[in-house]
């Protein structure tokens, strides 16, 4: 099943050579966090402003498990 990672706005840009652009999959190995998932998908964590796990506010240290959905957003105007 894995973890579904949704990338928004500028986090999708310049990902033509990557495995995914909009919605990615990450296979957790146990005690994984959001940070481990975005690093595995080659997303620069410094470019992330907002993180949601299953629609709830989270951060890079939030644990994730099989079946979760992680949404990551970059800073937007005024942030």
C-alpha cells in the first residue's frame, strides 16, 4: 500500500527526471517520518512550509505509516 505523498505548486517543478511529479509513493520501513519520505523523493526540505498528514497539521518529524497521505506545500505569497 505505502504512503501517498502529494506535492503542490513549486515542489512539482523541475521533476521531469524524477519518478513522480504530483503524487508519489513512499514505502515505509518501520519508524519513518515525513522528513524521510520527502528526502527519499528528492524534495528539498528547506522548500517546504506546510505539511499535512491525513489532512491534519504536521511537521517533518511527524511519524508516518502504511496507508497515510502526506501533503507538502511550499511557501506561498505572504508566507
